[in-house]
C-alpha cells in the first residue's frame, strides 16, 4: 500500500475517534455550552507534522465525517477544515511541537481561523448563522478551551509512530 | 497536454486544494437536494452505531456523577407532580363534559376531527460537534417509523415543550434541528391573547429565542411570563405545544412590528429523552 495513502487512512481513523469522543464524552465537559474541538487539534497536529497534502485531505474528510455525525451542513465543515489543514500544512518542518507554548498558540490560532472562515461561509452561502455576539462568545470560549487542551493532546499524539516526522517523505 | 500535466505535478497541493474547495462548495449549494441527502443518510446510519455505543458509555459515567444531585431534583419533581395531579383530578370531571359538548358542536358545524398523534420515544445519543448549529442525534430512525419534518417534543420540569423537528433520518438514527438553531422557524402565538408571530433560534449559547412579526398594539396586552405556543399554521408543528415564556420586548419606534425575547420551556442542553410526533389520524 502506498505510504501516503496509508498515512491518510490512519489519520482519518484517529480523527474519527476524536470526533466520536467529541460528540459524546465531551458533551459532559462543556463550559457555557461550548465543548472543545478535539478533532481540530488532531488535524493541526497532523498538518504541522506531515504537511499540506495530508493536512488538506484529512481536513476535507474530517469535515465530511462531521456532516455525517451531525446530519447537517454537508460541505460546510469540509470547506473550513480543508482550508485549516492546508494553512497549517504550510508550517511543516518549521515549527517544533515539543514545547508547551507552541501547541497552545497553534490551537488558539486554528480556532480563531475556524471561527472567521465559518463566519465567512455563513455569509457567502447565506446559511443562517447564530446571533453575532453569541457566535463571538462561543468562538472565544472554544479558543481558550482548545488552547488549554492542545498541549495534552499533542503530548499523546507525539507517541504515535505513523505521525512521527520524516524528512524524506514524498507524496 | 504535457505542459498541463507538468503544471499539475508542480502545483499538486494548490490544485488539490482548489478541487476540494470546489467539491465542498458544491456540497453546500446542493445540500438540501436528494443528491446530497442519500449519502448523508447512509453515512448517518453507519456512524450512529458507534455514536450509540460511545454515547451509552458516556451516559453511564454521567449518571454516576449526577446521581447525587439527581435524587434531590427527582424529589422536588415528585412533589410538584403530586400537587399537579390533585389539581388535574379536580378539573378532569369538567373536561369529560366539555369534550362531549365539543364533539356535538363540531358535528353540528361539520368541522374536521382533531389530529391524533402517536408518540415515538427516543433517547439522545450524540450532540452536534460544532457550536454553529444546534442539532442532536437520537437512537431511532426509519425502521421505527420516523420521517423527515416530524415535530419533536420533550418533557422537562413537568411541562411539555417543543424541541424542534427531524431534519435527517437514517435506518436507526435521526437528527433533530432544535429551536435554538438559527435556521429554525416556528409559527407561534401567545396562549392568552392569540397574537401571532414567528419564532427563530439565535444560536447554541443564546438564552432566548426571538419572536418577531407581532402587531405593535400587542405590547399593551402582553404580560411578563405569558406562555407562547405553536400556532399550527404552516402545518409542520401541531397547534398548542408550549415553546417558551415572554421575557423582554425589543421595540424600536420606526419598526412596524414588535420583537420579543422568549425563554424556552425546554433547556436544550439538558435533553435526554424526546418524543417524536407521528400523525395517526
């Protein structure tokens, strides 16, 4: 099996597990009705470690999975997560995710980016959006929550073999 | 042709991004058509199995943690239910007579019979993964007789309240769009004064729903805490199901109609069991 294809399949399995936990277990850990976006944190880890192609492809399929999980908005999540996967894939090889502060900042930036892209998609495609102040509040809470959890999740993901960085990988 | 292939090989990442964005945009545009609903249903049916299993485990943990507080809450609810039962016993005698009189009058006026519903109970197994939308997934689907656009209610604090409607159905699961969602619209009316309006969700974290399109002179008749229920107009939601209570008015001088902030009867974040209404008659 092609190495790149295997990487994407395993990454998608990881994202699927993250999404499953997000839609069930993390419902118990909501703060002001907002729960962390675990799948986003996993996606940015994959993108920063493995580059643009795995980042954007995993982002696209993550978005599709989210649509299947929620039964709504097919395409909406795929669009936002593809862009985030691409952007964070650009940082491959330039950022070391070993330090505590880096995952914290990456997750915070990714969540804010997700909020901005979602807002633009709502406007461009005329999809009804929550009240603007409710939306901003949700993004702020989610940003802090994701940023705090990211170092822990990155620490767990660093031990996964297929996600360890390899300079010679070609797609 | 060779140049084109060379271009693609050189800019593989950008080309892939472009293709994925086009596909995503097309999915959004055609989201409500049959082309997209079929794969959605298949995906939902497949993943619901995993959500159900994981959801059960999560619920078990949740029940252990909440059990202590739950006992007190249940004691309060039992006391309230007992008081209400006494009240209902007193008025039930009058209802039997009134019902008989109503039937006779309807027959005389040759009006249609009231619509009867079958209640399909379902448990919530998963919630939406993002805060942009307010949806929940339940453990019943097509095989249990659930269809798209069926209204959904729940009971909380002894009250029956409207939750939303079914928007997507798999074999063993379905998705409910709650009233809190920004794309949710319900035709409603004030229970006492009969003023009609349209209720719209404001998002997951909003404490209120927004009722708009109410006539301006309603402001003098409506009181704080008045119940708003579904009006039955539009045929989607049955008449007379409680939606919320009036809390605050939003009135600008230049507006021709009024807007009200409505506190929902149902706390969507505490939903566990819901009932889907299926028309039987």
